[in-house]
């Protein structure tokens, strides 16, 4: 998939074609894409070779990790900078874009906001599925508060190296397979089915009981195999306490309830606002964008992520998702620009 994205960034077209989906599948399995140097003679031949290796049919012939790919790209950059005959396109657009995408792939796999568990069968050790929170205080959850809290918990708990958290994308995909796409409240029986499909050992169910003047939230931590409740929480927000701060408290209590080993050398998780944003409105647009992305409405997703960035110009996750969405609508320059603007440091964010 990364090779396809790199090829499309460089060539301006996809490597595999077909008039219908079966033809595309045939092309992926049996046909080699046109060499990048034939598509555009200005593309560096060594870069074309690197991309070709990512698209090898045999997985053993590809790069075995994004880190291996990054090493070759860094070596290419060092060599390329010493040559006076580089094309301006390679220097100013193509190479920075490729490096930015690979950097984001690496960031995704090592960052605090990575999370996933896939497949069926026996539960994976130390795997948690967090279901949407039911907003009992506001029928229909018009402000997506239940969805926001669940997604923030997924993000925050995913910082733990000893705990696997099922991604919201995976949960959405399972709901879609069960014909329940778009469902925001999941009953206990459905939640158990989803958690089993995601191979989760535990699942968390939550409810929002009160929104104002202070937020009140309850959660249950359930053993998926036995149905046993292994822990429960009732948290009341202090006056002026933000949703982000409440999620930090929920994360700490959840960690205490889970029977997982805690490596002694692992630092405590950063506050979730530091990992995401401390603007609730920005995060609301971000979650809206994720919904559009899961439905493959990339233009709508890009607009939602753009609005999130407008509210918080240092929201790194929103920049990343905006880049993905814009690339999927063939706006390569916009994707490269978004990736280049990501703040890896710890800037001050606006409160909203």
C-alpha cells in the first residue's frame, strides 16, 4: 500500500489499472507497473528502484519494515544532495513528499496514536476494545460526545506498550460487516460479538449520565470470554475540568483494573491533550473526518480535517489524516504541504 502511494505521488497515476474491480485485482496480481523512469524521465532512477521494490509481487522481495525503507531513502537523499544535476522537481517536490510519507508511516507505527488488532479466532493477549459511549444525557448524542470520549480513550490507552487497543477503524469495519454501519449505541450482546471478532480479551462499555454543570461518566470493563465485569468506574468531572482531563483520569483507573504486566522502564502516558489537541471543537471535526474516511468520502473527510486544523494549527493527527484524504482525491501537493507542517515538538495549543 505504501508503494502504491509513493508511485502515485511520483507518477501522478496509479500503478495498477482496470476497467472494473476484477481487472484491477488481476493487474495487482499479475502485471508489473510501468517503470517510473518511463513515466517521467526526470524521476531519479535510484528512487524509481526503491519504489519498484516496495511493489514486488513476492512479499519476501519487498522491504521488511518501514525502517528499512527509510534507511535507503536517507542514503539516497545524502547521495542526491551531492549531485549538481538533480532536477528541480525531484528536489522541491518529489523527494520531500516521499520522505514525509515514509516518516509519517514510521510515526504511525511508533507513535502514541497507533492502535489496532485484527483477525478472528482466539483472543489476543492484553487486547482491549473500547465501544462507543452511550450519551444518556443527550438523546442522539448531537455533539458526538460519546464518540469523542471513546476515541480519546483509544488514543490515550494506545500509548501503553504492554496493551493493545483495537482501533476505531477496525470497530467500524466489523460493524459494517454486520450490517450495522453508522450505529452509535451498541448493546451488550452486539458489543460482545464485535469484541470477539476483534480478538479482544476485554471490552469497555461506557455511558454519559450528565453533561452539565459537570460531566458524569460510568464505564464497565468486561472479560469478553466469560462476560465477567472486572472493573467499573463512575467519574464526576470537577468544576471547570475538561473532557481531556477526565479522560486522563479514566485512563489511569482503567490501567489499574487491567491484568497486564507493566514494564518498569516505560514512562507514564502523556496527557491526551498533548497527544491530540485541547480544543474539543477541533477534535469533534477530527472524529467527523474519521467517519467520512471510513466511508471513503475523502473530499468530505479532507474538509473536516481542514476545519480541525483551522481550530488548532498544531493538531498533528489532523494534519496526517488531512494528507491521507487529500492524496486520495489526487491533491498530491496539498498532501505534501500538510505533511511538511506537522509539528513533532510540543507546541502550545489553543484551548477551545
